[in-house]
């Protein structure tokens, strides 16, 4: 199958390589980029608290959002 046929396919899932077809460092890079994108979306929906008034609340909030993003990525990239 040539490069033209790959891009001609309609479904993204047919073009997206699986974890079995990638090297571990490529999977890690994809996962890290996906965490960044999800974190940006979560921060839009859940803005961070004021750093000046309560630093620990900011740290808790950011850690919670990062854990949520990583959990989503593990399910998306690793298990699917």
C-alpha cells in the first residue's frame, strides 16, 4: 500500500499506528504530547486557583488535573 492510499482512507483509526508498530520512545513522546493537550483542555474548564493566596491549592489542583490527563492517556495510547 502506497503513501497515497494511506492518506486516502477515510477513518483515522485505519491510519493511526498501534503501539505494537512503534518504538517505546515514540509511544512515550505521543503520550507526553497527549497529556499536554488534555491538560490544556482541563485548565480551560477548571481554571487554576490564585497562586498568591493559596499555593498548596494550586499544587493540589495541578496534580489532580495531571493525574486525570495521564489516566486518560494510559487508556487511549496504551490499552487501545
